[in-house]
C-alpha cells in the first residue's frame, strides 16, 4: 500500500467519530450510484446528488460550513448544479451537468480536481481540497467522467479522452508529464481509435474504442493494463513498478470471448472473423497461438454459465504478433 494511501486511511480511522446518524425524512429513489475509496455518491430520480461515508477530505461535497465528519446516511451535495453523472474516486468526487461541464470536489493533493494551477480554495487537514462542486478548468464538454485514486479522466463528445491529476504510474496516458497536472490533458489516440467508453481504476485507466478494442494505461503490477505494457514507473518509495504511460491494447486480436451454455468457450478473431476457440479445427501456427495457461482472458458469460478462473487449458486462442 502506498504511503499516501496509508496515511489517508489512518486519518479516516482517527476521524471516525461520525456525526449523529439521522435517517432521511423520506425514502430516496436513486437512478445511479458510484462507490469510491471510503465514500459513496448517487443521483436521485428527482435530480439531486447525494453522498455518504467518509468526509475527511470533503469528498461528500457538503460545503465549507459542513464539518469534516462522516455520514451514515445520504447528504445532499451543496450547490445549485443539477448533475447527470457522478463518479466517486479515492478521496474526491467528480460529476457532469446536463451541458457536459465537469465539476469536482474533495482532496486535490495531486490536482485530481482539475481546477488549474491553484492548489485548491480550501485546506482539509493540511491537504488542498474543495468542499463544494468546483468547475474543472478548460471549458470542455464531456459525456463520461470517471475518478480514480488520485486522478480523473473524462470522455469528450468528440471521442477524445482527457485526464488530470497524479501521473506517477502513467494513469494520465501521456509520457510528456512525469508527476502530474491539475489541467485536463488530452490522451493521444492510438491510431484512429475513437473512444466510446471509459473507466478509471486506482492507478490505471482503460477505454473502449468504437470498434470494440480495449486500451489501457497506467500501473500494471497485477497485469491490469495487459501484456503490451513495457514501461517502468516508480512508487513514492522509489520501488520500480511495471506500467504503460501511453494507451496500449489490452487484448490484441480478440473481439469477444464467451462461454457457451454447454461450457464451450468461443472467441472471434478481429483480423479474420473466424471462430478461434471452442472447436477442434487445427490452426496454422503462424496464424494462431495458445494463450499461456496462467493468463486470465476477458469474457462475457452467456446466461446460466459459470466463468473459469483460467482459460489456457480450454483452448483459448489469440492472434499471433
């Protein structure tokens, strides 16, 4: 566990003299919900945004008059902005309004709020923060926003991905910035990729292109970016970690992997369109090669089927380099 993460959880534990729990006067009906490091936020069907859980770094967005106390029950996010999407990160939260304008609140020690060169308008236990929804700089319009541990990424209406915050593990998808940035920075598109979906993990990010390809970047110590990650990044304690500072294909050559009702595994080659597993047809070794048995392969299980933990012995194939 990284030093900053350990300190954050320690602060949460010390602070956990929660405000007196009081249930909402009426039942809240939610349209969506997002779980962060130790807090949760959701959008109600009435158009309000609520957050609950730890508020050590103002990640609940209650405003400057709100004590940094945890909440057992949903509390309304301060301000008059009506949000259409919300994403809870490690110690911060971000959201989009109907126009696609991005807002963030909570901790900003890495610039993850994206509010420009100023650290933040407030301090939360010596950490730069914002206790109310603050507009992200750049006047960009987005259709998707996703918050990681210390970074944030958003997908623009033109299919471009912008990221900001911590980049020590390559989670911003650009090798031109070493430590991080508080300004939204465009991720270079690999080839002619037009991104349509986006998701951030703790220290990595992934996106899906219009043709179904998955691209990832950031920390790869567990293989979460994929085998194409070839860079080396450094943790706070100078430990070397595998990573990719730019987008790389997470599953080259595969469009889909499914598990049939009878247990057969099927995939389709992105290159030839041929079924490449689940049958006994011989393959030319120059065209196909088996996944190593230790690899876990992305799959979409069919109804009523179970997912295997390892696929190498089941005949999964991939396109050779």
